[in-house]
């Protein structure tokens, strides 16, 4: 079995929650990349797979439906609104006013100063029309993605429809504080935004499903902070779940291969444990990334939810605490989780600069033992 076939088999075993088999070797991402390159550890052009011994990609993301923001055609003009010396206020592609360091727009958390939706008028004027399905540029982009998806399915890849989740989408439109007020003050606006989200997502997914069968729907949600959800379960059920249930139900009915199970992943930072049973109401069976600093412990959560597929849960702080701490944490988590199946260990967010390259490579050596 070659490397690609082995990676695909490991991913299929993950979805089947097969116990005591080689685990998928992946990583969430690297905020440490620039530093490690400057230190000469990470050569330009080197892939994650070859540098860190990770598995070949075996999942194909269909896209076209946003990630942390909605899918706009056209996007907003990216322009500098104000020069503030060492900072600049910029209008980004999602219509937000964002404060950046001048000349640097990545590698740190920017400050979001303003958002494009404040009421029904600004929603309709600034944004709603950008989420129309019948736009030539959108159709051309979808057509390209369909061809890539067909090729990936022919190769046996896992087919994943990734899209911005409802809460993340609303937050990007209104801001985290503005959205919370509007849930109460203008519930009809929230429903109109969500109906627009659903109408676009349903039609785009239907386009893909004429050609490929889905294995997963991935909702980028980020609905939690360090103490739990940012909105109540009742609000989730009122404002998000009707649209999720219809979207998932429609997708299941359209599957070309009706025998393939459609997995539902919710990705949220923060303390996600309180919302696990809530999201299970819509069929969620896969969650990530289990931020340890917010109280998420993948071992304890797996004991409570034995059928939940899980990805993440490796404490970024421990990766920065030296080899003894790393070894203890791997020994605490991995024998149990590998025996359970259905777990992909990754850092609980991007690997930070505080983690040395040498210690991260030691972590990867330990994980490789479980991936063989």
C-alpha cells in the first residue's frame, strides 16, 4: 500500500471509529512558521507532510461557501480608510473596518473596529445582494470547483463540504457584540440573514451533489468562549437550527450514493463541552478543536460521548513546556484515544511561536509511533 492509499485508509478508519489502528497524522496549523523559517528550520517550499512526517492529504474540501465570513460576489473593496501612524484602518473583503499594523496584516489578531450590518437597511444595502446565487462569477467559480471535486472523488478522497456556520457568519456581519444585541432587538433581521445563508448554501451544495457524494459537512462555527457558548441553547435552536436541519436534511436526500454516511462536524474554539448535546440534536457526530485552556479535555469528553469523532485537544502550552511535559501529555492522551478510535490529535489551534522547532519535532516523533 503506497503513502496515499495508507493515508486514505487511515482517514476512513477514523470516520468508522475503528479502534487500535494507525491514527491520522495532521496538524491544525503553524503560527510559528515565519519564526522557524527565519531560524533556518523550515525551508521555503517545503510541505508540512515532508517536514513533519504528516500524512498525505486525503480529504477534499469543496468550498464556495465562506469560512469565517459569508461567500460574497463581489467582495468589498479592500482599501485603506485611515492612516494612524504605525497602524492603518482598512476596509477588508468582508466590509469590516479593521485596524492592522501598517504593512503587516497576518500573524496576529487584528482589531475589528466596525462591521457592515447594523440593521435591516444596512444588511440589504451593503451585504444581502452579495450573497445572490445567480451571479456569473459565482457560477464560474463553482464550475471550477466541481471539476476539482470530481477528480478528487475519482482518487477516493473524502468529500467535505466546508462552509461558514451561522453564528460565525452573523458575527462577521455584525460584530460579536452587535450580533448579541440584534438577536434581541431585531430577530427578523437575524432570520433574514440566516435564510439568505441557507438559500445560497443549499443551492451550491446541490450543484456539487449532482456530481459527487458527500462524506462530511463542516460548519466553521466558533460559538464558544472560555466559559461556554456565546448564545444560549434556546437561541441556537431558534435562530440557527431550523436552517441547519433543512440544509442537512436536503443534503442527505440528494446523496448519489445513499449508503455513504454524511458526517456533521462543528468547529468551535473555547469550551465546547456544554454545546455537544445541543449540536447532537442536528446530527453532529464530529467536533474540533477542543481548546485545553478553556477546559476541554479530549479524554474526559470521549468518556462522556463515546461515539463522538474528535480532532484537536493537544495543549499548545504543553508543547511549549519542554520534552518531559510533552511526553507526559502524549502518554496521558494517546493510548486511551487510539484504543477508542475516531480521534485525530492536533494542536488545539495553530502551533505558536513559543514552541521551539526541536520540541515540536520531538512531539511529531512521539505521534509517529501511533500513526504506523
